[in-house]
C-alpha cells in the first residue's frame, strides 16, 4: 500500500493497482502483464518493482495512473 493505493502482485494476472481509499468501494486503476508470474511488488518514487518469476525484475511506471507508460516487454492487460 502506498497512500490509498494497493499494488497487488497477482501471480498469473501480473500487477494490479487498486484505489482502496474508500474500502467500501475499491476501484481498479490498472493492470499490467508482467509476462511472468508476479510474486511480489515494491513501489518507490512512482515506479513499481515487480518480481516476475523466471522473467526477472520488471519496472513499471505507476506515477500517472490510470494511464501509465510501459517499459519494453511490459504491456497493459485488461
């Protein structure tokens, strides 16, 4: 959690970002395919560092949600 946002390493579903500032009404802000199972995540300074199983470390710019730039090899998913 950073502020009111939950950054979830969701295994096969990659990284999910959820606004939980109102716990009664969580809002999905973004989902990012990490091309490997997302095992853990840490967010520092607008970047999410995702451990993606055999695919290694993925770095995702989450500073401008719900729109975010995607580094090479990381694409948005629905």
